[in-house]
């Protein structure tokens, strides 16, 4: 099996999941990265924020969203009225992926491909099954696809309360259909904080991120 499933323990709490994930070899990304970057937060969290993949700083420090994108996310969450301590923060893929141009020291982050997302999905599922959040926030298109399947489009689906498919259907082709039939909580999608940092019109993109997070905040109120 070329995925994380054999590494995910049954009936584990978050601490046990995190320990097991540290030894995951379910895809090749563990080979070149420093460590598994598992989710951070309490199992009682009402909201789970899902990013894409850890970056350079996350890889070094072993925690999600602790670099530049994380600082922007913290600020946006605060403005939207979501305390980061009330949120569980994780990524669709849990090992850093990068290239080193000209074999230098700089590690340039790369997005995960579909196979890497599929391989890592058992960890995300295990986190969501345990936490059972009321709201999942998908940060960017990759997280959206990991949750709602490959037909997800962030430009069309952002900023709305979307029915969350049953966790069994998450990320599959049946996700959207299944969500219509039996919603389990809601998903709010928005842009990725890194896209705000890179964007041409950062102020407008940041305002859009905060607006979308407010949709999640209102649903929690
Ligand atoms: N970008 C992500 O998608 N996740 C992180 O943890 C950091 C940056």
C-alpha cells in the first residue's frame, strides 16, 4: 500500500496519532524532509483549519503555520473573531516538499500532487474523525480538493457555508453529491494565506480572507 493507512493506529487519541505520524513512511516525502508536521490544537476544537503542505519553517519547527503565512493567518483569524487557540490547525499533506535550485541551500516549497494528497488523506481523516469539528475551513484550492474532491473551485465556492460530505466520502468524486444528501457539519473555503502574501492586490485578498473567515466565525457563534 502506498499510503499512510498502515501507519494510522485504531482508537488513538490525538497524542497517539501524532506519535504514529512521526514515523509515517506512507509516501516518499518523509525521505528529504526534517519531520512530520502534524496538526496542532485540542481535540475539543469546534473548527479545523486545513492548509496545503508545510513550508520551510514548519518543517524545521515541526508545527503548522508558524512561518510568514502563519503570521498572516493569525492576524486574519483574530480580525475575524476566531481565536487560534480554539482552532485545530493542520495540512492536507504532512511532510514538506521542496526543490533546491542549482543545488543551493534555499529550499523552495512545492505543492503536493494528487498521489501525495491521496497518500496522506488517512491522517487528515483520522484527525477529523477524532475532532468532529462543526466547521472545517479549507485554506486554498488544495485543501478544498482534499475535502470536496477534484471538481472543487475556490473562486466559485469560497466564502459560503458548504455542506460537509460524510468523512468516508471526503476528497472523492462522490464528495459533492454525498454532501447534498447527508451533511456532517460545514466547510468554508477561502484563499490560501500564502496566495495573499504573493498576490498583486494583497489588501483586497486579505480583506477577502477575513470576510470568508467571518462566515466561519458566524456559524460558530
Ligand atoms: N502553508 C501551508 O499550507 N501550511 C503550512 O503549514 C504553512 C504554509
